[in-house]
């Protein structure tokens, strides 16, 4: 059998933790930052965790993660 291919777009966006959760970088920190509060920008810096069903979909795109 040939190797399964990873969906590269998903591989660039998601990382799987040791416990199997899927982490992602939050959106909204690229531009138009002057109107956003420091607290809001700080919260956007932290990585997010995908919900169960979304994580299941992301993992199907990452066969070796």
C-alpha cells in the first residue's frame, strides 16, 4: 500500500497535542490592531483548542498526527 497523503493546508494550521487535542492559532491578530484592546490581543495570542467534532474532522486530514 502507498503512504497516505497529509492535507498540507491542515498541517500548516493545526497541531495535535500529546493527549490528542487539536490546537490552532486564533484569527484576528494580523492587522487593524489599534482599535483592539491589549486584553483582547493578549487573548488572541494564546492557541485555541478545537471542539470535539471539529477536531475529529481535522484529524482525518492529518493521518500521521
